[in-house]
C-alpha cells in the first residue's frame, strides 16, 4: 500500500508541474545555467562566485552551441588600488586551483575564470596580496527554502509559455535560454533572485522570488 501511495504522490507532482522533462526539455538550449552563487568576505573586501555551465564562445545570438563548466571568482576590495596583485587558491569539490586574479577593465574588481563547476555548497578560498594572507570559505546563498535552477525554469516557462513556444519550429526551439541566480537588481535591500531569459528574434525574461516563486518583474 505504501508503494502505491508513493507512486500516486509522485504522479501527482509530475502532473502538477508543467514540465515533465528535465529543464522542461530545454537542456540543449541552455546557453547559461548558473546553478549557484557563493559569497565570502575578509578584512580586505568581498568575494562573489558564480558557477554552472555556459556557452563557449559566449554570445547572445539565439543559438545555443557547445557548453563548458565554469566558476568565476570576483574579488571587490574595500579600497581599490589599480595594479595591486592578488594570488588566489580555491578548492572546488576537492580539486585545488591557483593563479592570479585579473583586474577588471572597467569595474573596481579583480576576477579569475576557472573551467570547473562547483557542485558543493562551499568553496575554501585563500587570497594573497604581498605579505597579507586572507583565508575564508565562500558559502552558497541558496537556502533550503529556496527553489533551484530547474524549478526556476519551470516557473518561468509557465509565465512565458506562449512566447517561448512561439520560438518552436519542427520540434526545435529556435532560441537560447539563460537561468541565473543573481544579487537583488531592484533595490538596496539585498537578497537574491532567479533570472530566466529566452533570447530568439526578441528577448523575454522574468525575475523570480526564490522562496515564494512570485514573479517580481517581467520583460516582454
């Protein structure tokens, strides 16, 4: 009887969701799938880390091509001094990566781009600047009560279904999708939102509350 009940519950959940396939069947069209965002801070500044998979080369042209795993580490110093050298050491799922952070050409920050994706919820990290050593652990901003990237796409598809389906032809989606967890872009209250966009001949997007699944903003 328990097995029958469990099966019925699973069947109900699948039917309640508009997407029965993984990522609504759009996995091949996901030009960027940012599955996590991690943060940390030290006396010298703050760390922001985005991780997932993305198209390479990365270009918004309505066509989703070959993908690669990525982790981008961005360090924003409390006091920005152009030309300062920062070395980093990061451990992603047990694998150590080292190198130099590169100064951003416009923003007052430094970054490193690593060809790997973090599947865990923490990244131990060390920054070295001259004689100064900063040790910290970047932690995921996605809490247990927040939806994941796949659910964010499901909600967005429900909101944009007629427009997304309008890009379909011969069973193929003639567009590319972007799913990202991002810092609050609306005001200074902090927090994070899921951003989901579809880019074809035109671009549509929604911003989702990660807890309530409410659509905070929509671009049509």
